[in-house]
C-alpha cells in the first residue's frame, strides 16, 4: 500500500471513499446479486477438478506462451450453448507472470464486444481500486470463471460452469499466482464450492489449492451500493498487507 498520504487520499476520493475504515466493521445487509439483472434461481455448481480434460494443452516454462496457447484453443470452444450467442471468448488480460489474480463471474455486454474482462463501468472502478493500492492492469491478471457472456447477464448455469472448468483450471495452473481475489458472490461460490452468502465469505482468508484467497465485493455491486466502498477499501488494504508479507 502506498505510504504517501496525499496519494492515498486522492485515490480514496477517486473510488468514492471519504473515510476509510481503520478496522473491520460488520457489513450492512446486502443483496446476493452483483449484476444489474434479476438473479436466476439455479444453484451455482463448483468448478470440478474432474472436469479438467484440457485439449492437449502443452505446458511450457513460459506462463505467457502457455496462456496464449490456452486462449487460442478456448477461442473456438463449443462445449456449452453460450457459444451460440457470444461475440468473442473473453479469456483474460494482464501480466502472465503476475503474483495476483482477480476473478469475476462472467463477461458482460461490453466485455463480450471487446474481448477483455472488466472494461465497462465496473471495470473502470476496478482500475481505480487497483490504483489506490499502487497497482494497475499491467501488474495483475484479470479473468472470469466463465469465458462467454450468459444472455442478459444472468448467472452462469451449472453446466456452463462445468464446461468452462477445463479452461479455468488450466489457466490458473499456468498463472500459478501467489494470491487470488474473488470478485462477487457468484465467483466466490463457484470457486469455493459453497452456497454461503457473500457476507459470510468476506472479511476472512480462504485457500484454493494452497493459494491464499480473499473474497471482495464485485465492482458492479459497489456502483449500486456506494456505502459499501468503505468496506471494499478495508478488504483491499488487508489484501495488500498479505501480499507484502508474502514478498518478505
């Protein structure tokens, strides 16, 4: 986290935080949906390790080459019906050797058109959140659990999550990050294999295959519920503290 107080104050204003929390506060009750459409009622299925049948993925010593190979293979994926309406497969963006990976649920309308995750208003807020901690997209990696946009931004269906699991698992193996941040309820429930509400997953550390993991609010939710930005700031600070400890 930057030491310069003027720098910090500027970016706190940028993300809409007037008074950051000095310590963890209990969250106010929140809805269980981060996207702008009504929630579907189908349960979220966790990404299964048994679903990892990657199409002859050649693992190389270079994370970048491996990710490029994966992205090329995924670009023609027809494993589920999401391929029928997508404009493009949104694989991921950022530094292939990044220590930190941010994971959302699925691409939205803007992401589907541009082929890059988190490029709409929520993505702009995520960029400012990264800047508040002295980071940008060139230093982290950003991806989703599902690579194609579900119609009308609904939650991914269990069969869609399972079909995309081979790309998700291979992608994380290639990245081999030191820290993972899950953005929003759907991504958290999927990766952590739970139906717990977001409020029960936030504010604590989890692990995914030995990698420390933190759950945070989805930026789209923060746009609709700006009062929660104070808690998001606290989460970011805790995340950065853990990262600094890993570097020492």
